[in-house]
C-alpha cells in the first residue's frame, strides 16, 4: 500500500470516528463503538447515518440488545488496570474533577491519563 493511500484511509477513518462521536457513540473498545438508542425507529435513523458516512473500505455491524442484556455485560480488566483504578480513585484528580459525574468510570480516567 502506498504511503498516500494509507494516509487517505487514516483520514477517512478519523472522519468516520469523529462522525460517530458527534452522533453520540462512545468507543467501547478499540474500533468498537456503542450508543444507547431508545427505539427501533431511532436505530433506523442512526444506521442510515452510519451507512452514509461509512468510508469505502469500512465495515459497520449493528447489534441490537435490550437494556437488560446490556446491563448483564461483564467487563474484566487486567491487573495493571486494577492498580491504576485504585490509584486514580484515591487521587485528587478523581475527587476534584469528577465528583459531580456519578457515571465517570476508571476507563474514563484511563482515557484522560493516556491522552
């Protein structure tokens, strides 16, 4: 692959990622984005938007799950992340910056630390 083609593909990916974030999606893990959508009608709207913005070399899969199924997702973290969680939860960063946001997670803190 030529350098120019790779640059163009990265640019298209970046634009698509920006679109997803602006459309209310959150990165659940690398290259996997999620969004709560309250009705099937809204799923159709957001699926259409994603398809319209999809890069030529891109791929999107939409999985519909209920709120209860989402609530049953299990997330496991390695030992290094567990240590970082403990350190950050006890840090002044967490207490000072995030006490008003009860949904703020250790993953959010990791994103802030690594940016």
